[in-house]
């Protein structure tokens, strides 16, 4: 049995809110490092879903967190959820790179692999439209944190 890596008592986290077919999903990712590059835990909350679905999603998130803390690669842990089909599926609102999913778990896997696993092939939009990216259109966009590019003097 592998040793469990301890997460720091105070850690960085990011929460992503997304709407999938009228259901609101909150994905919170806790990190081992301050740079927010190495996920160590995930929490999932599904609004507008039944209690059975919420309990199962919570249990899956806890088990996946334990796997990550025991050294499972992100690609392997999230690869199990990728492509899963389920009742909450369709267009995604609120994520700047992922616009469609086959289930809530498929969305979470895509999100984790695109943003933290360098799997741009799973995204529907290029990185230029992602969080923290510099806009190439020259427009400040508060909703996606784009910055206006600086003009260089000739």
C-alpha cells in the first residue's frame, strides 16, 4: 500500500461554477503547491440533482482525492471519468474552454485534464480563451480575465 501524501493544513484552491443542462455544478480543486499546478483533492456539489446523485458524486470525489494523495497520476484518475455518459449532459455554461459534455463526471474530467493536465485536445476552445490568458482581440473581458495587450513603441 502506498503512502498518503499530506496536503498542507492551509492550501490554495480554485472553485469552478458551471451549468450543464440546467444543473449547477461546483468543482473545487485543492492543491499540494502554492502555484496551483498539482491537484490533491476535489469536491463536487451538484445543485438541482437528487440526493442519491449528490451522495454518489461526493463519494467519487472523495475516492479520487484519496487516489491523488496516494500518488495516482491525474491522467489515470480522471481518465476513468472521461467519456462517461449520464443524465446531466449537454452544453456547458461558465467554463471558458469546455462547451459540451456527456455527463457531469465527463465535464469534471475534461476540466481537470485541460487545466491541470495539459490536455488541450480535450478542450473545445483554444488556450487563448482560457482563464488568465492574454486576449488577442485587444478587448478587456472581465468574465474570462483577459488582459488588454500592451502596445509596443516603435
